[in-house]
C-alpha cells in the first residue's frame, strides 16, 4: 500500500574532508543582533580568568532580586529591565515573548495556584465534549497534521478516518506552515527542509488512498485558528482531529480553537499521541508529578505493564470514497510550498542534507528495523562512543513524527525474549529506557511550564506577564551570573575552542544537523561551565542547527548539563573536556573524522595536541584553561545559589 520512495542509502556521516574544510557555519542569530548592537562593544565588566583567546564580553549581574518585594511592586517594567541582557544577546525574541517570569510566579505554578496550559486545553475539551458529541458529520472530516507526519500508528489520523468512514464522507488532511512560528520557536532551516521533503512523501502516500493533503502557508501565527476553521467551513467539514503538541503556545492555541470551532458548529478533538504515556497519567504516591527520572521511569514501566494496550498501534486510514478525487481535485493538485524566506537553505546545504537525511516514514521504519535487527544488542555497551555509530540516529523521526515512540517501543519489545520492557536483552531494555527520557521531559515541561517559551497571544495579551522564556527549572538558578563573551561563544559555535572532542562535536552539528548524545553533554557542559556562558545561548544555537530540535529534550538536556534543570547533574560535576575525549573516543576516531587539522596526530596527543607536543598546523590553542575555568565555575555557582551544595 505504501510506496517506498526514499533513497535507501543512508549516508549519515559522510566525511568529505574538503567540504568540512570549506564549511563555515552561518552566523548564529544569537550573534547577528549583537554584532550590530552596542552590546558587542561592551567593555568587559569581568575579566575571564585564564582566557587565552580574545576577551570581549560582559557578565550578567546576579539576578537575585526578581522576586523581591520591591521588584514585585514595580511590576513588569522591572521584569523587562532584568532580562535586558537576554534581549541583547538574542536569547529571547521580544516580538513574541514577554518579560521573564518572577521567581514568585514560578513558585505559584509549583503550588498549583496557576492554571497550566494543559489544564486550559483539558478544560476546553471536557467542557465542550457533550456539545461536540452532538455535532453531525457533514461533508468531510479533517485531520490536521503537525509534528506527526506519518500515516502509520497516528491516533488522531486514525480517529478522523473512523469518523469519516462512519458516514462515508471524505477524509481531508491539512498542514499549516507558519514562518512566524518557525521564528518564534527557533525551528532550524534544516528541520523545515526535512519536514517539507517529508510532506511530499506523505502527500504521495495519502493520494494512493485518495486522501488529499493540503499544505498552506499562513504568515501570522495568530491567524492560524481562524484560517483552519475557515477551511473547514469551505470544505463542509464538521469534525477536525489533531494530536496534542505539548508546547505551551500550542496547548493554548488548541484550547482556543476548540471553543471557537464549536461557535461555528465544528467539533475539534485534540488527542494525546506523541508520548507513549500521556503527560498527567503518572504521579507519585503523594499525588505529585515526578521531578526525578528513576522513580518516574519505574512508574512509567509499571503503567505500561499494567496497561499493555497502550502499545497497540493505530490502524492507518482506509481509502476515501472515489468521488473525493473530483470533489477535492484542487487539493490533490496543490503543491507543497517552498521553505519560507526566513528558513531557506543554500543549494549546497539542501543537497548535503538531502543525501544525509532521507525523509518520510518508510525511511524511519527501515532505519528502526535495521537498528533493532542489528546494533541494538550492543547499544548498552557502545552507545556512549560517538565514533562507534551504535545508536539508532532516529531522533529526527521522533521529532518530526515520521515514527511514533509507541511503534518503536512495541517493535523493540517484540524483538525481545520477554514482554517486560525492562527485562531480557540488555541492549533492548536500555534503548527503551532512553526513549522513555523523551516522555519524561515532556511530562516535566507540561507540569512546570515556566521553563517554556510563553505565551502565545491566543489567550493572553503580551502585557499580562504570565510567563517567561527558558526559566531554569530551579528558579534560584536565575541568580547565577553568566558570561556573554561573544568571541568565546563564536569559538564554541565554530568548533575552534582548541579542545578536540568539543570541536569535533560542534563541527558534526554544523555539518550534519545532528550530534551524538555524549558529545551534546560534553559541549553543553563546556559552554555553561568552562566558558560560563549563559546556557540559553547554547540551547538556542542547538535549536538553530539541529535537525531533531525538540523543545523538551533540548531544554532539559541543557538544563541537565548546566545543572539548572530537572534531575540535573550536580553543579560541582564539571566534565574535563580532555578526559571526556580520552574516555569516549579513546582512539581519537571521532576527532579525526571531524577535525581534519588533527588527522595526522597519533596516539594520546589527539586529545591535547599542544600539551602533548604534537603542534598541529592550523589548529587553535585551547581558548581557556580547564582547571582555572572549573574553579571559577564552582565559585560562580556557589555565589549565585548562596550555598555550597546543589
Ligand atoms: C544538551 C542536549 C540537547 C539535546 N537536544 C535534543 C533535541 O533537541 N532533540 C532530541 O530529540 N534530543 C535531544 N537530546 C537528547 C539526545 O542527545 C538525542 O535524542 C540523541 O542523541 C538522538 O540520537 P539517537 O536517535 O541515535 O538516540 P538513541 O540513543 O538511539 O535513543 C533513541 C531515542 O531516545 C530518545 N533519547 C535518547 N536519549 C535522550 C535524552 N537524553 N533525552 C531525551 N530523549 C532521549 C531520542 O528520541 C532518541 O532518538 C539532547 C541532549 C542534550 C544533552
């Protein structure tokens, strides 16, 4: 039924040395605004100790007063003032996001005194349920695709298909492209390119079922709900189904469209699908949300063992009535739009990413099956070795929804000798537990939404100050005085820090849009601790470059490494970037692959070329001294937290 239309040859890490040599990443949007602003010319207020390279930065003043009574009384103006540096350094986009939330308000979220966006949506769905159930099927049923770009095992698509079949009316599929959403959510150009190529595959597959996929660009994100309802009315659609996205903006948007839809007699169903266990299903014995992975994971496993049907897959949609081809001819004929101006790749980049990342769900399943048939058995032992290529490299498919996490876990379980998700083959059990992290981070951020980009103007005008961008999970960590040294930041982004393991990782990211997990942890620790640069600059840079960019995983991965997040590593645990290389890339294969200047360096010198007498040509010296930076980081964390322990 489904057409295999992708290039089966996966060339994930093509080492084209000449390309790497020529390749210079485009300037980060973090660097763009500041390069032209006076911030770039700040006289450094604080000297970076032991900095061997250029010093050109500033330091954020310790922000211990954001919930102080005087600040609270002054209200929003003071909140704006507090986040001036975040604005100047491009961390927060004031076009979309309001001032930083006070620590006081974060505490109110924690004390359940403020309605969470998920509760707003649940309320809208629940309160409208009886009326929505009374809506009669008219001429069509719509499925709205978002980050669920697949036909197989797609809950909302399945429900939409069932509803349309119940009255023999056509199922119509819709996807909205929003350049403003891309900008506000810092969606990388490579991710947009992957989604557009995937939409082409999806359109062709759906057409084989006589189901049209209509893709439209809606310039203003605020206009999306009204435009969708307008299209439903035009198509005579009485019902729209969609899978819930757990980002704050999206939860509020779906709550709004649920209510607006009913005013027009259209039933909107937003259903949980992207997590294996829906956020809100798990709570501790005391009824609280888990903030630590291990007990959460035990609860997740128990839930799935006691609700095995959670891993049953949803049937793909059936064929539409043949007349759909005539009725909706113009929808079948409409092309997939090009990437919007703000997300265009160069020709060279488009070619490169196309050959590295074949799109679509066929590719996703093929990749998953190949991994489960082969490398999964070694996963536990080798997953931390970036050169071994022993992980599934499948995150792009989870984040674009070309593969559901449920499908992956069910497939891994079925390949095991036991139905227990935490038993049998250790590689399989370990892989399942890694996929669980994805669920965990979504659960956490749904419950503690102040770590998100908030809010979208669907429900609240900007000035209501209901939220922030990337508040640390632990509010007191706002008090750490970060550095904003652009010269060092640029060394980090371009992989020219002089630390081979860090540089290899950043060059892998810049060239492929992907980075191995162990390397992500290494570079995040290096930026936030060795360079003491505001971790949110790194978080943003990752979103600008990653093909698998996912708010929850990225935000939490950064929070873990910078020790500001949920269940983080303690702040005094600071990776030594040389030892990281020695431990996880002992032969230096990963480094040689991505840092051609070090190709000829032999033995242990690969991890510290100048310190071990290699003197490679064209490779920079270390930009900071790790020992000194480590001491400085420990001091700064202690100072910010006002205590010695994490
Ligand atoms: C600083 C930092 C930023 C990150 N940003 C992202 C991001 O934007 N998008 C993203 O998908 N992952 C992110 N991760 C998590 C992880 O690095 C990637 O999911 C993983 O490298 C993807 O490779 P893989 O598909 O081969 O993973 P595998 O090892 O094969 O694991 C299978 C799947 O499990 C999930 N997974 C594994 N590890 C993690 C983890 N630590 N956290 C959450 N999910 C995990 C992913 O969906 C992954 O595809 C980040 C981690 C860190 C430390």
